[in-house]
C-alpha cells in the first residue's frame, strides 16, 4: 500500500505493490539462507509485510465462519508468516554463530552507515555474548590460573567464511566479474553474468552484487 | 607468556575448524617425530627412558602437534620436525599411482588436516606435500561422491571404513542430501520434532510415573 | 534447505483449475485471483488448487508439459545432450509429485508420467554428478549452470559446497602467497 516505501530511496520506485513486497521478502529470505555472512537487515520490508498481515487479519475478524474467501486469505497469511519467521530465524542463527564478529563490525561502523542489525537483533547479539562469556567463566575459566582466565571470543569463534561457493541467479547483467586473481601461471579470470543465467562461484567476489540486488542467491 | 587461556590452533581443513571443534582438538593431538636441536634443561622427567636432569640436544622424541607448533621457531633452532611417513616421497609415489587404494583412515585419520599443518614447519619438500594432498583429494573425490549418492538406507560402514575424517564428513553430507530428497519423494518429509523436544517429553513422562 | 521448503516455493506456481462454485475476485496480498465461475477455467497458485481439490471444489487442468508425448521428447533430448536441456518448468519435479499425489484422477496416464519425470530427473542428476567431478578435477572456480533447477541444486548443495571449500583450502596450500592472507582470516 501507499505507506510502504521501497528501501532504496535513490531509486525511482518509491511505491511498491503488496505483491512486489512479498517477492522482495522471499528474495531476502533466500539470500539470507544461502549467504555465508549476515546480510544487511531488511526491516522496512518486514514491517510493511507485518502491516499488510495486520490489516488483513483485522478484516478477517468480521468474516463468517466457513467463509471460503476468508479461508483463502488465512491460507495466504499462513504462508507469508512462514517465510517471515524462517527469514528472521535464519538471521538469529547467524547471530548465534558469528556474534563476536558481528558485534565487532557494528562497533567499527562509521556514523551514518547503515546498521546490519535491527535494534532488537542488536540487543539479542549483546545478550548472547554476555551469556556465553559468563557461562564459559562459570564452568571453566574461573577454575584456571589467574593469567589464563581471559578468553578472546573473536579468536575462539570462527569468522564467516566468505570464500565459500554459492549458487546465484542474475537479475541485472554484469560485466567483468572477477573469478580469480592473476597468478603466476594464469591470467586474471573474469566472466560476464547475463541476465537470467545461473552460476556457481565464490561468494566473496559477488557479495556486493547480492547487497545491491543485482543477483539473488539460490 | 600469553595471558590467553589457550593457544589458538589455526585451522586444519575441516568444515568448521575452530577452537571448539572436536576434530581440530583431536588433530592437534596427533604425534609427530621430532629431534631436539637444543638442550631442554630440567625436563628430563618427561623422557621415561632416561634418568638425566635435562633432555640433551639431539634427542629424538614424539610430540603432539600443538606442542611442536608452540616450540617451533624458524630463526631459533629449538627442534626439527620430521615429516610423518605418509607424506614422504615413498608414499607420495603410491598416492600418485592410485590414491583410491590407500586406507586413509589407517594412515590418517587426519591425512588432509595434518598434512596441511605440516606445511607450518619449514621443509624443502613442502611444495610436493601440498601438491600431493591436493591431488589425493581430487583423485579420491569421485568414489566418495558416488558411494555417498548410491547408498540410501543401507549400512554404510564398509563404505566409509577407509576414508579419512574429512572424507567421512563429506560422505555424510552427501548422504544427508540424498536421504532428505528421497524422504521428500516418498512423502515422509514432514518436519519432525527435534530430539530435544522428544527427550523433554520423555522426561516429563518419566517424572509423572514417579 | 529442506526439500519441503523447495516444494513450498513450487506451490506458488500458477495452475489452471475448473471450479464448481462461484466466487467474486479475491484480493490477496500477493495479487488478485478469480472471479470463479462453475465450469470456467481460472488460474490459481498450486497451494490453492490443491486445497480446493481436496475439498472437491475443482478439477485441476494439468500443465501442458505434463503429457506423455511431450515428456518422452524431453527425455530423449535430455539423454542425447551432454548439457542440461531447458526444462518446461523450474519446478517440474515438485509439481509432478504434488499434482500426481493429490489430483491423479485429473491427470491422464499418471503412472507413465511419474516414470517419465523420474527418468528425466535421474538423467539430469547423473549429468550433475559428472559435472561436479570435472569441476573438482579441473579445480574450476566458476560454472554456468543454466537450466539447473532449485531441487536439483538442493540435493547436492551441501555436499558440493563442502567439497569445493575443502578443495580450495588444499589448493591455497600449494600457493603459499595467498595462503598467508588466508590464515589471517581465522
């Protein structure tokens, strides 16, 4: 609806239809599922979808029991909620897995740069760190000699591996995407990504394209 | 001395190598043949075979990877680490001929992980070792893939017997993908309650019986 | 990703039904549906088609490609070519399973169709394994995978990605210059 603004204010598409909104949510869901690192949060999309569902549920309260129309609407809402929950959950899973690095990245963020975490996720990440530290302390570290009681979470918890491979589908044509750097026995290896084509390649090289929406992971 | 409660063991080649990874911990306990290049004063009690106060220079002894890595320095000769047999030229030739005939579990079980770790110790053979373990992986890959994709719901212990730990992890991953698909195809793909929930229910039930 | 989640995505595909009831346009969040008139074909997403079918409110019209002759042609093509041939639906496997399991009475020669689709799937999966093996063998860093479907990718996803990651770690051992940067990652 008209109060749902697109998340990119620099593009000329200020208003998106509810149908487009659902497509964007599903894309965010799959991108988050398949990317090795936590992506920028899409809270505008989440909030708009929640609003849509809220409106719909309000209307449905007036529907009679056994109304086939209301039934169809409820089924649709259930499906959207599934995607929404799965999306948010996959973000929480990544936060639990990479919390020290995610918090570190937040700390070094320049003023004005967008945050990767929503306010709620940020609270969750900080609490998760505090709980893990106090747990480690209680069960193990406090029984160690004093000089060994410190533990650096940034070193103990592995970083997301950006060199992992991903499958992707191209939404906007891209030229000269670097596949491998120049080495002694090989020249620089670049490819063009045609619109609609599918590829298997390293995440690190195409991470900016996922962020900009030029490709989607699959 | 470092004030951290652990010596980080930089990665092997496992999927999730890290400080808390059991495979990485076990890998760091693999024993390596070493030769002391300097006297270890007052550590004689560690060497059961002699009753001297110090461990003299030139002593040959086995050390776990994590100790050897901690003591090893390129500039100051503290100890020399020998390449375990399986990475030496003789075995490299065997792997080169047909990597599939080797029982990597018996020879490993951390053939790839330990091999990668050995590269931390200076040796003119390092480039050959690195090349050999890469080629071994590539040479054995087809068999691991095929066996993991053709063994739905059957006993797989014979298939994985001769695989290194890393290969076993890959085999399991291949099986998981296949099994998930076949369960879906047969129509049993309903989401199941996690073990945690099931155990919790059992416990509740047990409590009620008291 | 669980195969049931891939099936969930497939359920968004549109399919033609012939309803036996009448209903005005339904304004769903994801787009408008209907109006529904008895005997008049109308397009709806598969999830709705299956629900209406289960409640005996419609007959499902199978997609054009779900036809013995057409599938035989696709099967021959698939066996002949080394690459993945274009497939009529990116969800051919899921739709076949869903429609045959829940609306077999609306689909002529259902059993033959099931076998044909399974043949096509098996041929494609065998090709996929061949290409995975040569990908690892050549130590490739990029592959174009047009026409491969999500369910096909999904069946070997973790195995393939883990294998590639291992191969690349072992390969960085051989190139010490890049290995130096890499170890800093941890």
